[in-house]
C-alpha cells in the first residue's frame, strides 16, 4: 500500500524567526476558549526566552531530564486544562523531542476521550487535536516533523501515531540551539544520523526516503566530521535542517534494530532516548557496519566517551523485560530484517543483543 502521510502545514526557518511566534499565533487565538497552552522545557524557567505569553494563556515548565514523557503525564495535563480553562486555541511545545512529543500528545488528548494508553499505536486516534506548533531548542530527534508522539505507558513505550499528530506549524530558529551542551548536541545529532542509517539500510526504503535521508546524512557528516565540524552558527543551521529531513526519511521508511532496542532500554532503565541510541548503536556492526564505523569516528573526533559494560549490572529479569518491550515492535524488525524477522530476531537473540551493552 502506498503511503499517504501528512506533512507539516507551515515551516518558518531562519535565525531570529522565534521572534515571530506571537504573530504566528494571531490567526488561531480566536478559536475555542481563546487561550494558548505553552509546554516549555524547564531549562527556560531560569533562562527566559524572548516571548511574553498573554494573560489568559497557560504555561507549563516541564523537566524532561529525569524521565521521558508518560501517558499519565499527558492525561494529567489534559485534565487540568479542560477542568480549569476549557478547550484551548492551540498547544505550543518549546524544547527538545520530549517536550514536542508532550505538546503533540496533549493536543490530541484534548479532543479524544479516555487515557492516552488507549491510543498507543498506529491510527487509533479518533478525532483531530487542536492546533499545535513546535519550536525545537535542540536538534536531532525529528520530533518537529514526525507523525508520532512517543510516550511511555504502564506496559509499553509506543507513540500516538497518525496524520493528526503532525504539527500544524514549526518555527526552526538555529539561534535557539546555540547553547546546547556538547554532549547533548552530539547525542541528539546522532539520533538524526541513526534515523537515516536505519531508514536507508532496510526493507522499506524508497527514492522518497533516500532523498531526505541521504541529504540529512551529508549534513551530519559536515557537522560532525567536516573541515569546520563542531558547534558553530553554520553547523547549527545544518543540524536543524538535517533533523527535519531525517525525520521525514524515517516517516517514509522506518527505523530499525537500534531504535527497537532503545525503546526497551528506555522503558525498563529510564535511559533517555538519544543517549540510549548511541549506547546501543556502537554495538551493531553486524547490522550497520558502515554506519557504526563512521559513528565511532564521530565519537573519537569529538572526544565522546559512551557508557560501557552496562549489562554487567543487569539481572536476567532486566534483560528479559527489555527484550519483551523491543520484541513488540514488529514494524521496526521487519524493516531491518525482512518478513522472516521472527526467525532471525526471537526473544533469545534480542536478549543477546542487550548483553552486548
């Protein structure tokens, strides 16, 4: 079946475009109860951004350093808004991938009954959400363009995935990522790199996904290995565009082994997604030999030392639980290994992959 995914309605790109946020929101402020919800990374509580919410707006500063977004968190935000203020005009997420996923999920849950747990999966959402806008302040996750809002629930880590998840508008201002700490600049950028490697070297790649993915890979190589590699203004521009293109590549293809394992590691051990990908990817030479070799060159070039020998402290129960979570992602395994993936990547094999870490 041919894919018919929705893209972002509008994209504003350029240095300083964040200052257009108030103007961008004007056309939707008359909708519903005439207020906007701002979901902002808690970092900016002590490092204020150059914008002023209106008096009627709701503002939530959320710490995503201690845990990734959860279904319970989204349900509680939705209930608070509807009980106290009614249906908003729109939801704006300002932060990294976790913040943008929360914003997308809250937008959907404001118009769909019950818990977000019921909607973890593909095309389970029944009603379109309210207007939602994303402002990435760190680049690499692709959350600004993806049709998925990834949440950890009581039993699984899985996204609310449908056309309505996609942002109506994004503002891509490279000035906002200039102060990202070096380690997270690396981890999140590698999320884009790994997206594109997994998208390219799998069963579901196609001319459309390769066009976006190969360009994103070229940008990543310039940022992390090029003559002017490192954190600078030109590379901030490149990385912000690479993140969006990498997200589109995986949308029209799929991710693979690394992301399947990453979901298990994040769900059971609470490891944040981007560093989980990096920890895992370094051990997947047999799946992605060229990508892993280049990834290790990037680590060496930027003096990045990733955690090693983590599995030595894990119990068999830990490993079994992680493997169960990862096994329940058939679309990733099928993309990576083909239709007979169950014979190539059963639970015991997946456990052996976690023991590599």
